[in-house]
C-alpha cells in the first residue's frame, strides 16, 4: 500500500495507511472515469453517461466487497508483523 501511495509507512498506522491507499485509488478512478465518460459521450451512443457510471466506487451497484472491520485489521496486522 505504501508503494502505491508513495509514502514512508513507518510513521503511519495500518488504518491511516489504508485510508490513504483508498483515497489514492478513488482519485485515480476519478480520472479514469472522467476519460471513459468523454470517450463514450463523443458519439458512440445517443444515451449520454455521467462519469460516476464508469466509477467503480461511486456507481449505484458498488458496495465494499471486503469490509474493513476490526477483525480484518487484526488479520492484516498479524500477517504483517512478527509476533
């Protein structure tokens, strides 16, 4: 996650790193969805679409498929740390 975000992970908690990672993904998808919307609306169909219809985090059918609960954070922490 830290590699994608481009940060030093040492001063951050796993929760902070996860929030930062998700924000980076969301921002990247904003850009991609906007470009896909422009390409689609140029003339492919008569039905125009909004960028959020291409955005996997904003579409109506999108739901977090992997909820980040305390149990999930504990499991990730256990995998990443030596105990």
